[in-house]
């Protein structure tokens, strides 16, 4: 038996997301089926429904929309990457790239980690770095402004309750800050700027990005 309709609305007070999609829901006709097979059929149907809902929710949590020109940010960084990395006096130390956890972040944690790393760069790295070269400074300022805009557009995910910070995401952020704190402030800022391409590649991989133009 098939019925068409929207799944029940989930309130913000009980669950993080609201499902408003419409699906075709097929219930097996069990009138002449033995009782044991009825239970098995119903169980499989319920399991399928739950898996479908989880798939929808995970996709939404992972693919927060970021409205910005990523090509412009990447081009700006590539223009200064060599000059920034040449100032790095600790080539064998890393802040982001040793964290293989960035590559295995679960979809549920992507939005929170993105939000935290944007704040890390805006509130610490860009402010701590002192750049005497006007050309490089302009490029860094441009990237910083893009990050501020990304923070603004990412708030849509938070407003839709799609940006929950679980313990795993909090732990990743803490490790990054701990790595940063192990170096002198200016050295840590240079190191983090030199590893910016790691974060940019991670954003491109884990988010749907639209041009702000």
C-alpha cells in the first residue's frame, strides 16, 4: 500500500533538523502473511525509512552552503604562498597538516569544524601576523575579508540548526589551538598562513560553494 505525503515536522526543541520533503511511502500489504513474516516485513520497512532519513540529514549537515569566490581566495594565496613559507623557521613543525583528523572529519562535524577554523584564522592568525610587505599584506587582508564573509554566510546553517558542535569537532579545534600555542606567536602565525592551502582544499571538498559575484 502506497501513500504520498510529507514526513512529520520535527520541532526545533526536540531535534536539530526539520524535514519538509515529500516522499512516496510504501507499506507492505500483510493481510495473508504469517505473523512472523509480518513482523520481519515491518521491521525492514522501518529500517529503510530510518536509513533514508539519516541519509537526508547527513547530506544537509555536511553540505552547508558557503557563498564566496573560492577561486579568488586560492589565487590570492598562491601569489603569496612562496613568500610566506620562506619565512617559516620551523619547517618540520606543523599546525594543520599533521592533523589527519581533518581528512576523516565526519559529515556531522564539518560545519562546526569549518566555523571554528574560520574563527581561528580571523581571530588569531591574521591578527597575530605582522607583514611589512604592502603587496603581501593586501593579499592577506583580501583573504581575511573573504573569511569574514564566509563566517557571515555560514550562519545560515546555524540558523537552520545544522551546525552542531559535538565533542569530536571540539577536540579537533583544541588540538589546532594547542599546536599554535606551542610556537612563538609570530612563528605560529606564519606557519598557519603557510598551511592555509590545506584548509582551503578542505573547504572545497566538504562544502557546496557558490560564487558571491
